[in-house]
């Protein structure tokens, strides 16, 4: 019952964000900032610890750099689960255009994890590796899906890790 209530709240929030963002015109200036709102399932591969999550991420495209790995830019974000577990992070993402409308975006971000009533990941310092595929719905908005793995790289006494999938709404402004 608690998961259904949490999922309804997240769905309503995403619908509101999407509705408000579509009120703006496609001619608005893109100042190089991007906000990614996402919701999904934290640690879906562990039946006992699986939980719904909601999060956000900010990317500043003004700070991007062309490197031998491709176009790289900084990200900062966080998420919270229905079990009050939380993760805040900062790192980098690679922006790879697959076509005019499709993008592939891998990222890496170290951060701090708080267990709350959720899964014990073994250490406060965790590392998030993620891949995302997104589709541009307009000049300034995209939708996407992503998968990530959060792990402490064996810094703690245990390292169970967590695998998550998310649905993303991305807005450039």
C-alpha cells in the first residue's frame, strides 16, 4: 500500500513538471543548464530491499570540455527512496549524440549515501555509474530511461551494491 501511495505522488509530481515545462515556448533561450527529474526503482534486483525513488540532477553545459573521451560536463544531484535512504553526488557525464533526437549519456559520480530505513550499502562514500538514453520531445525537453549501479568499491566491510532503473524528464533552460 505504501509503495502505491509513493508511486502516485511521484507520478503526479512528474505530470505537473511536464505540464508546466510545456507551457514555455520553444524560442526561450537555453542558458546551458539542464535539470533531470527522475523516478524509478532503487535496487530492483534485491526483492527484500527494492524501493521506489525520486531524484533530480543538474548539469551545467557551460562548463563542458571536449576531451579524448568525448564531450564531458559536470553533474550534481541526489535521490531519496520511499525508505528514506538518500544519496547526493557530484561527478561528470559524457554527452554523445546518436541522432538529432537521440542521445546516449554515461556518467560517473562519487557521493554520500544515508541508509535511512533502506538498504545498508556498507559505507557512507559510494560511487554511481550510470547509462542513459534520451529522446528529444522538443528543442528544450527530453524523456529518457537510465540504469545505474551504486557501490562503495569495497571501501566498507561489505559491498552489496544497488542496481536501479529510472524514467527521466530532462529540461534545458
